[in-house]
C-alpha cells in the first residue's frame, strides 16, 4: 500500500526535471543549495500535510458506504442510467459517462476513473479505453442492452465489479487533488480561513487523528456533487459543491458532521429552487437528503 502514496515524491522529481532549464548556472545552485533544499523540503511537507491517507480497510469501508448510497450495493447497478438524465452512471461512485452526441457541462468522471484503474494495473475489456464515449446513445438503448444482457454490458459490469477497491482509491485521490484547488479558490475569494478550518474540523479529531466519518463525508460529497469551483457548474451564478458547503457550515455547531449536513441541505435546497424547471431536480430531493442522513450515523 505504501507505494500508492509515493506520488508526491514522484511529483517533486518531475518538478526538477521539467524545470531544469530554468536554473541559470550550476554555481548558482551550489551557492544557494541550503535555501533550495529548505524550499523543496517545505514544498514536499506542505503537499504531504494536505494529503489524506487511509488504510485499505478504511478506504474499502468508505467505498462500501458510497456504493450503498449510489447503487444500494447491488451489482446490477454498477452500469446504470437514471431515467430523465442524459448520461450513464458507472461504477461504485456512479461516475458520469457521456455519449459522443450529448456531452454536458458537468465534469465527466468516468474517463479519469478508468485512466486511474488502468494505471494501477486493471485490465478493461478490449473495446474500452478512457477515450471511449458511452456505448449507448440514450436511456432507451441502455435499457434494451440491460434487459438483453448484451456481451458489452456483461463485460463492463464484470470489470467494474472486480475493481471496486481501486475505484475507492480513485475517489480518495479525487479529494486529495481537489482540496488544494478548493483552498486556493477560497483564498482568492476571501474564504480561505473558513474553508481550511471547516475541512480540518471534519477530517481530524481533537487528538490529531483522522476522523473516518469526516473522511467519508468529504469523499462522498465531492463524488456526489463535485468540488464547487467550476464556473460551468452553476445556476444563476450559484454552485452546489464541496466549496459551497464548507463555506456555509455553522461555526457555533459543536458537531462538525451535523454542521456539514445542515449546510449541505441548504445548498441543495437552493439548487432545487434555482435550477431550470426542465431539469426537475425536485425528483431527487428525498434521495439526496436520505443520502446525507448517513453523514450523521458513523
């Protein structure tokens, strides 16, 4: 498992290689070696400090809870398409997979998830690559394939079933990569201290250890509703992602889990109010709120 968390060391080596032409002369490097060493050490420490690490047991437990949220833990829902939506939802996180004909403005998550699985040794069906568009063009076409249990439907379901653990790791990586961007965005908008405080309230207990329930909440919500900083994911200029919830948590609430839950309810109630009527988001309110009630139950 330790090898999976070497990416920041690799990143630092890539930083040196990719920027070698920016160093003016070796004498400058030698003269300023102590300063450069301190900078690189601090850079590495900063990255490592913001990275959430979980054991396989913890990651799999969180993955199981997310899979129960997304697909009731049922194998048949690993390849899914919600009626009324324009895209398929695949894997334990119901990662969005667009057709070639109907891409949308929401961030597509299935291709990067697949890219992660392949990079970690998973072998998808030969016809499936991160560049492959959804192989069904509509809900009706997907439904037919589901009922007939076509070869590609079976192959994709089998692949996603045997890679559930890696999909959990992808969701953890997604949070680790998103948080620095969320924090930078928050600082640019005068919300840095609030976001950092609430993120740490959720993620760490008073003794400094990781709070597994807080980790679950953060990983689930960013998988569920995104990071909240993409300007394309807005209605009337208002977002609904992790950033928006972190900025609305009540500092007077002593329970960070409840504070997040209450803030998320307000954010999603607003989303339902301001979304275009044709999206009919009110249909999902009960399911969304039931999902978030799991944030209150470790």
